[in-house]
C-alpha cells in the first residue's frame, strides 16, 4: 500500500511539473515593441481566437422621436418618464411615487 501511495504522489508531482512547464513554455512573445503599443497612434496586434468568447455589449438606443412600441390589443403604451439616460430599476412607493435608479451613464455627445 505504501508503494502505491508513493507512486501516486510521484505521478501527481510529475503531472504538476509537466503542466507548469507546458504553461510557461507556451507563452507568446510580443511582436511589437512596448513603446509602440500606447500613445496617440498605437500599433495593436490582430485579435486571436480564444477559449473564452469576447463580449460585445449592446448600446442603449432610445426609440426614435414620435414612435413607440406596439402594445397588445386592449393595451396602450405611453411615455412614463423622459430624459433618462440609462434607467435600470423602478420602485413604486406605497403612496404611488415612483423611484428610478439609473446606471452610471456615459456623457452625452
């Protein structure tokens, strides 16, 4: 039993060392000098596919002026509040007041 545990421990140690060596030896070298990767006109490498996907966040765009969503038959759509940049949460108080939480919106152009 002792020999089996020793062999298993040695196998785990060899695996960890091999995985570490593969990880550190498979690094990519920079193809552009560091000084050229920042400033007013940086030279950036082409994107490469990765195991984790790139996330593209959709821009928040308001409805065009004078238009609104189409409601189901028997319902109506009206603007409740205007001039909000990025409203996220609504909370109706017991007295009927409505609180709106906005996210940290970027400055308007």
